[in-house]
C-alpha cells in the first residue's frame, strides 16, 4: 500500500535504524552506550514487518484463508495486538512498542532530529477570493527526538490495523479469483473490477481560450477481469534453467479510462456510472451513460447497432437514409448518435 500512513511508517522506520546505529556506534559521535541497539531490536529495525514481528505477540495461522497450493498458511495477528489492546502486559508478557522497544535516553531527549512527514503546503491562491490552495507533501520536518518518538509511535499504532486489513482484503480477492478460475472455465459469469482516480491528463488543442493553458481532465481508471481460460507458457532455456512448458489459467483483462471534465468532482457516482457502462457493454453491447471508444471506434448507446469492418457499409454513410440503413440491425462498433448530430 502507498497511502500516507504506510509511506510515513516505512520511510521513518528505515531512517530511525540508520540514526540509532550512528548514535550507538563507538567513537566521537556516540550519544548512548546503553546497548539499545544490541540483540533482536537492531535486526528488527531493518524492516517494518520484521519490527512488527518483534514487537507483537506470535503470529496466528488461519488455514481457512489459505490459498490452494500455497507453501505456507495465511497468517495474521490477533485483533487485540493490532489495536494495541493486548492483555499480555497485564499478564506479565510483553507486547507493543512501549513494552518491547528499548528505553533509549536519546529518543527521550530534546536532541535536534529531522524526519519526514506529510504537511500542507501552499500551491496557489484563488484569484477571486484570495484564499490559498493547499496540497499535502511528504517533506522534511525538524524537531526533537522526543517529538519524533511520540509522533512515530502514534502513527505506528494507527498503521497496524490498516495494513493488516489491506493484506486481508488482498488475500480474499486472490481466493475469489482462484474460485472463479476453478469453477467458471466453461461458463464465465463473474466480473471483477478495480477502480481508482489517476493523475489528470492535459488536453492539447490547436487554439486555447485560456492563454495557452492546456485543459485538464479527470481520469478514472478501471481494470476489468473476467472469462478465465487455459493458457500454456513456453519457458526458454537460460543458464542452468531448463526449457519447460507450464500450463495454467489466466483471466481476460480490460483497462477502461473514464475521462471527464475537471470541473466535475470525482466521486463514487462517477465510478458507479462507469462500472455500469462496462457491465452493459459486456452483457448487451451498448452503454447507458458515457461516450466510449474501443480501438478508436465509438460504442453505441442504448440499442443502436452500427457496422463493423466486415460489413459492406463500413465506410461513413453520407445521407440520412444511408445512416439509418447502416445503423439499424448491425453489429456493435460505431455509433452514429441520432444519425447525423455526431457529425455536426
């Protein structure tokens, strides 16, 4: 996951390990000689997931959520450990940062320290109201080691349930996909879709009414996965690897780019309209809301039919009657909206 919480914890855990090794190394830069970086904690700081394994109670295997053919069972931690409500400290055991992390005096001091975090930065000013525009940026922040430790531990406790919920959802999607590939080889019925809003593309024009500023458009990207089928891969010989043939099941995938005016705020409504259009096109061959293109050819809306490359009337019709004959009762590929208004 590349959300702000994951980025913050992953980056600053690596930064903390580097600085703590520097503080505890023998020499003139040594700031602590208490052995805080000796033993398992130093190894655990090498990776945020190794740190989690070191700080929390033991992992719990979940055979019910293990994928077929997996080498290891699916594992997680108890909800009490992930939500920092574990009763282990009460029972005399250790669980969490406060109980298992060493009490380094440097981290509890007012030593000048720099770390990265998300902060709001002014990106511009509204010309009409004069109010500033802000955007969140991952920037360097300078404070004290004590302030960093308080902020990092709070962020880490908030990151734990988020990360493992994301991991749980991804595993469930893989299990669903395995089930679809196993049961729908001959009669596919399930469509899996994932959508997210990408960066705004610019639309270059020959003449722009906005002082040569290119128009920006919103872009909702949808990945469709359906219709599993058997495939065979031929792996060539390379070095010690022998040539072999591997058989498996692969889904048919489509990527849909939904581009619309930047003045319309991206929302779940846009995503639902785009998903419904995808379903209508795959089921019936036409769409309901948007204007869509496949290989530069317009998809019809509602139940209009248009010529394909194999039809006699593949060329663009000239008159209203030719447009009518070319549209009605034909296959889906090009849509002449209301016959001639599209060309107007």
